[in-house]
C-alpha cells in the first residue's frame, strides 16, 4: 500500500502543506499519524477518494508516484529492451533522447528523476551531458547513470558528475532495481 506525506499531498494538490494538515486535522482527508510523532501519512486510496470528492485532478498523484527516466542512447535494441524492463505498470515513465542537444531539451520539459547516458554515443558528448546537468542548478539533483561500453578500452575520467556506472553487458533487472532504490530515496517515496 502506497502512502504519502503531507508534503507530497501538498505538491500533488498544489497547495501549502499547512492546508493539507488542516484537511487531515478536520477529518476531511483520512489517514493516520505515525506513533510517537506528529507526522501524518495519507494512504493512496484515501487521497484518490478525497481528490474525486472535491473534483480535483488525479494527474498529480500519478506523476508523483512515477519514476521518470530519460535514456540518452542511439542503440534501438538496447532502448527497447530497457523500456520493456521499465514499464509504466511498474511505476516508470521513460523518454528517449538520441544526442546531448535532445537530452537538454527533454530534461527541460520532462523533468526526469534519472538520466541514463549510454557512452556508446561518444565519450566526450556523454561526459558533457553529465557535466552540464551538474552545473545547472535546476538539474543538479538528477541521478545520472553512465553505461560504459565493453570495448576493452579503459575508461578513465572524472566520475564526480555521475552517480552510478554500469559496464556493458549488464543485467537490466539489476539496473531496474537500482533505479527503484535511487529514485525512491530521492523522491522520498514512502512505501508500506
């Protein structure tokens, strides 16, 4: 069962956290308090019921629970395999960019939680994508994962702009689980 904090509900409803607290305290929004704390938790089904009763859109709840991943790659077989492992049914929303320029445009509009950069598009361009994200204050918190080629060459570079690396070939299920862990921690998703 998925539960939300008052901060997450505020973001979904586009209101101040104090407003959510008032809804909760008045009994209009059902949930529970964490024992020994003043923190409130609102189960997903109660939030959906509340949104429907008050004619509020449900898009926010969907967006809040999706892990948004931008894949920067050109290998169509790889892209399709990864998209198959990251379906919306498993709470992933995936977009694809073929170049650094496309990645910049997609990052602006899509607002991904994570960008996976396939270094097969070119080492220089791949590093530039990761470095530009770190330099831009609006994107500095995006998780970056580098997929390094298995071409026998040694890949030495400053990895400070990259959160994780995977050497090809790799298990896509392992990448998927790592994405769940990293994005779940970043978005502070409360799962019970």
